[in-house]
């Protein structure tokens, strides 16, 4: 797998390590434990050299936190420790997260305020604020947070969407409607970074859904069959009660755009940075096929 990672990197792709997921049971008991784990991740996968190197000489480009269960303890300390290691490096290391749309996120929200992330891939599905609920859609809330509260005021916010009806319990909209959301975000919110799709296999099976969205952001929207999004005029609090899980836990597929797959606790993500207008667009198939971000 090391040679495949290095081949992707030589072709301009960014490969990051993903921690967490819907089925994971992550968590730290203290900041010191989180910092020790960050040391291990740095030395095993990123810019360090001590300890085992599962991918040999391949140096991954960063870490993504998809924390959907457990206590919020330690995640800011984890991120800050990775940043400390990366300080002064000639290589850029990326740190991202995939919070759910109810604001603030119960699991990773505090860390997003206390540590510097490069991007958040907000999951606008399987929650009351999903894309299929335009009156509750709250990108404006996340944009406001990005500009006023985030530790990194230049953080990019992505629209996370299901790639097909089978990709999530709720939240799926057709390509035309999702294109409307994307174009609205391009025109309205300077924090907008692009669109994330869950997942790559289902996107390909759904008439190359990802290609339709990518094309719409640079050219024009494809036809839609559902209602267009309405603006989110002001941040709104989540309703009383816990949000639904953000991913169907029984779903396991294989990534068509990766040579191998893994069921390890730290799957790999591959990111392709491009540009669409003024917005950064990142395309990321995850090796266990969960994500297709662009």
C-alpha cells in the first residue's frame, strides 16, 4: 500500500488518515492520553520516524477526525499536539473533521473551537438539518462559526451529502437540488470550500453522481426533481433531543477508485485538490469507500 500512497501523492493527491466513523468507539480519558496518541500517529504515519511505520517510508498528509460517539475529551489536545510536531516542517499537514450538522456538534464541537482545523465536512444528512429539510438547513450557522469562533478563521466549510438514496437514512437530494445548494453557498458564504459525498461506490453507481455535482459547480446545475434550497437567514439552535446517527452503520462497500481497502481503525483517505471559481474543491475517496469529497 505504501507504493500506492506515494503514487497518488506524486500525481497531486493528498492522502490523510481517518480516525473514527459511525461504528467506532473512540475517546480519550485525558488530554495527556490524547497527546500521547498524537505522538504515536505522528511517528507511525506522518512526519515522525520512531516506532513502527505501517506504510514504510510513505508519509501521509494529515489526519481527519470523524468522531460520532464518545466524550469530547482530548481532541483539541490531540490536534494541537499534531500541529506542534508539524511546526517548522517544509511539508504541509492537513487536519480536518466531519461534524454532524446540528450545531454545536456534541462530539467534536469544542475541539473545533479550541484547535486549528483546515476544513470541516459537515454531514447534512441523517439529522433534522439535512439537505432534505431546506427550512432547517443551517450552513449559515457554520459559516458564522467559521468567521467568528473557529480557531482558524480561514477554515473551509463543506456541504456533506449522501451520494444516493441508499447512502443515508435521510438527507438525499437529487443532483440538481444539491447543485442549487452548492451554487448558493458559492455566491453567499465565503467559508464555502466544496461538497463532500458519502460514499464513492454509491456515487459511481448512482449515474456518476459526483461528476454531475462537480460539473454543476463549475458550469451549470443539472435538472432537479425536488425542491430547491431556501436561504438560512440566521443561525438556529438544534431542537430538543439527540440527533440521529449520521451514517447507516450496516453499510459496507468497496471503493472503486482505490486499489485496496482496509477495515482497520484508521482507514486512509485520498484527497485531490482542484479549484472551482474562488472556492477550493477537494475530492477524497476513503479507502473503505465511505467518503467521496470534492
